[in-house]
């Protein structure tokens, strides 16, 4: 076993299979993809990578399997899936995920193409593991797949504590030790043992607080919207194909954007970001706008730009999905009966209300155009009220 020093979990022991997987080019690429992508433009110390996060997920999966008394071939497949769960991410992780999905139809957790005739595949076969089983576990399929991708997955446990640690924000701190110790299987479903409603609530609360403070910070959202638009333009030039794009590291994308989409690329690189022309709450946004898809938001952005008299790429319309709490479906045992957390906890309703209150539609533009864009957006989108935040 090889021990790796980790900033969150102290020492992580890698078995021979994990050592060989870590040494593959596909896994080493994760050293060059930041875990929090554009969030690091807000929190300067948030420079941790998907490489170390993946090691943390492997570590927590290993501990959970020990507590669940799952060993042998099944455990080896789960540990490999936990380690490899993020190798499908493109540059800047989730920030380019929708760009890739629109071009390929594939989600980042669909890693089958990376387990076919690659160094990773060769390592798995050499260790008598089935690449198809690994890909299915990463998708969250089956009983054991829930441990890798589900309401109680070890991926979420690691990124909350790791992101909190590296941003310096304390809200994501959760007791991962208790969480992995209290996992149980009941009728094929991963649940928390009796007496752990508060344990489940802590996971939900941490995610809700991190959403508002870190993951959905308006600066990160603006940079992410700019990056998505720039990436689409890069692919439209034909200078970079989608297969090359999805295998880029963060710095590769920045270089390509600076060369082929310099107006947006250099702004992102220098943190010379657009400003909020509109920052409006859910209550003031028509339902038809909240439900707009990608094509409709692009069309709205063009209409706003035309009405404001600015270039089309100087207006970005950012409509996040409706607030949802996947973690509220976490299953806990209460007095011997399996319940969803939303049934067992009064805290869930309050957090749902807070999420709805914090939801915002954003319309972004260069500072000098923000006033004109604000007025045009209010008209085009039919907003009851807008909030301007040019200095923020």
C-alpha cells in the first residue's frame, strides 16, 4: 500500500490497483482541472483539483465498504469507480459540461468511451476488473452505484468538506466519519441507520449553505456564463473539435480562447468580467422565463442586445434551474422504518424556502452597457423588478 498525504483526510492508502490507475494519463489529467473552476476567481485559495478530490472519494468509498462489510471483487470495482468517477469531466469541470452535452449528448459521468482501448482500460483488465461494470457504477447504477452517485454518495461528502477547507468557508463542514459509519443497505437502498436524522440534515444544510456562499456566488456565475459563451464560439470556429475540447485541461482552454475568442478569453483570464445588469428574484420573473431552455435564452440575449444597441455577445442571460434538493430524498431509518428525509425533518421545508428566496436570474453585460441592457432586459423578459449591481 502507498500512503498519500491529503489536506483533508490526512493519509490515504492506495492499493496496487489504485496506484496503477493514478499513474495513467487519463487520471493525471485531473491534476490540471480545478475542482471549483470559476469559483477560484472569488476565493483565491480554492485552487484544489479534481485529482485530489478523486483520491478523497476513493478514500471515503474504501471506509464505507469496510463498515458495510463489502469485500472481494465487488469492493474492488466500487473503489475503482470512486477513483475514476471524474475522468469524464471537460476543462473547467461543470462550467463546460452543458457545452459538451449539447455537442455530444453525453454527461460527464458517462465514461465508457474512456475505458475503451485506453491506459485505464488496460490497467482494469490487468487487475481482472470489468470496465463496463466500472462505467455502470460511475453512472450510479445498481445497489453499489448509489455509493458512488446518489443521495448519500461519497462524492458529495468529499467535495463539501474539501471545498470548505480550501475556500476557507466553514459551512461545508460535515462529519464524514459518522456518515460513512452509519450507512446501511435496506431492500437494496442505501440509507442512514436509526438515530441519524440530524446526520442527514447536516449534509443537507451544508449543501444549502455552500450553494449560496460558494457554488452560486454571482461572480462565479458571471465568469461561468462568459466561459460557456466563449467555449461555444471556440467550437463554432472549427479550430478545435469537440473530442479535443472535452479532453483539454483548464490551461489548454484558456490558451485556445485567448487565441481564437480573444475578446472573452482575455477577459476571463484577467478577471475583467461583465457586471450584473439584472439580478432578479424568482417572484419577479415570469414562469415562462424561468423555464427557458438554452436556445430560448440565446434568443432572448440577442433581442436584449438589439434593443440596447450593443453587440450580441455583450449580453448574457443566465437562468438557473429551479431550486431542487436532491439530498432531501436521502433515506433514513426512523424507529425501524425507512423514510425520506423530507418526511422525517422539519428543516427541509425551511431550507427549500430559503433556496427559492435566494434564486436569481442574471443578465450580464460590460459595465458601460449595463444600464441600457437592464432597461432592455426588463422589457424583453417582462420582469416586475430588477436589481442592479454594477459595483459588486
